[in-house]
C-alpha cells in the first residue's frame, strides 16, 4: 500500500506527534510500506523527517521525495544527495508552471492513502485533498483527527 502527503507550507510544528502516530497506524494496521512526499514546505519537511526516523524502527518501509523538476547540477554549488528522490516519467515534457500540479496528480494516482494538513478554505493543499477524495482515496486530514481516535 502507498501513502502520500499534502499540507500547507506553514503547517505548525505542534502536529508532528499526531503525524507520526497516523503514519505508524498506517504501517502497523494498513500495510502501508511506501510513501511519497513533496518538497515544498514545512508539512513536507515534517513528513520526511518522521519517515526518516520511522525507517529505523520499520526498516521494511520506503519513502521517496517526488521531484517536480529535474535537478540541474549547474545550479547546485554544493553536492546535494538525491538518493531518496524520484522523478516521475513524463514530467520532463511538462512546462515548469504546471510541474508541481502534474507531480501532485501523479502522487495521488499512485496512492491508496493520503495524509493531509488542510485548515484553509483555499490553496493547493485543499485542491489536492479534494482531488484525492474525488478519486476515492482514503484521506486522513490531521486537523480533523484528535489523538484519541488513533
């Protein structure tokens, strides 16, 4: 089973514990073993850090940061490790303006579960949460959960 993540760029740090609890529940009870993460804000950063730590406890899981743009070595002045990244086939033909949208659509299409942090009534996180729901994915929106339900 596969899970992906969408959340606001300015997601508060105080959701880290709940995020970790939800991920553990998916690993232990829903057989999720593959995770796709973006790289565009604090929610993505928190999800990656949680998975990096949980991989020590659950070595069978895998996670990948899904790139929207092909890395350009000319623009990198330092050596960056891309070992935990993937770049979906077909994105190389997408104009940069639409790359994140197409990447997110790809992530949803691959996934069975989607963990979100959506509190605002507009924005990209909401758009992709709604798309996941429309595609009948199991969406777990952290603001709607409380620690007693998990």
